[in-house]
C-alpha cells in the first residue's frame, strides 16, 4: 500500500490519505498517483470486506 491508512470503529471504516504526497506517474502516464492499496485487500483479518482504492490527479500538461 502507498499512503493509505484506515481504522475501523464498530462498523465504520475511516480512510486517511495525505493528499500532499505523490508517487509519480501512473502506468499510462496520464495521471499522478497519490495513494493506492495496489489491488483489493481485506480491511481487517477478522472481516470479510475488501477495499480497492486509487487516488490520483491529472498529470500537468508539458
């Protein structure tokens, strides 16, 4: 995972992402990656729910 953190309080999932971060261009080069779970992952080992998250911004034109 990159720049993704979450907590579970009862049945409430709270996701935290630092929007000031960046991890370079996406594979296509059209966007800049800010955060990613890098696929689907379990929200907790004792729960059935999964999360797949990508946060990105458009790449600035040259």
